[in-house]
């Protein structure tokens, strides 16, 4: 009979699914720890120009070099003049999420096409 091949194939799918579950759980836990580590520190704040974490007492951002001693309205005007680069900070995270989603969709479609 051909049941041995079917059982082995099902075991492969269960193994791949378990690995995906494990990788997803690790990514969720690592993401929460990273968010908590960034928000816990009371002696740091976000730079108004590049949104990177800097010390509260900083006069100049070490990442983008913007002057932090200016008044808040001047900083807002300067940020508006340069454009919003804050969205570019999260780009690698969204690329990674898109790649993972594409892999999941590819595996599902491959499985459906192969068996259907």
C-alpha cells in the first residue's frame, strides 16, 4: 500500500508547522522584550528628528546630528522641513514580516496545489 508515504508526508508537514510555530513564538517574545527595553529607561527619550533613543541631557543627537537645544517649535518646523523620516525607521521590521508572510503563503499554496 501507499500509506507509508502518506504518513511520512504528514510527519513532514507537522514538523514544518511546529518549526514555524516555534520561530513565531521566539519572534513575538523578542519583539516584546525589545519594546520593553526601549520604553523602560527613564534617562532616555526619542530624538524629534530621527526617533532614535538618546539621553535626556543630550544637546545634539548622536544618530542624525540634529541640534536638540532649540525650542520645541523650532524642532517641529525643522522636522517638517526635512520630511518625515520616522516611517523609514520601521522599514526593516516590515520587510521581515512581509518575507515571513510570503513564505507562509507559498507553503500553503504549494501544499494545496500538490494535493489538489
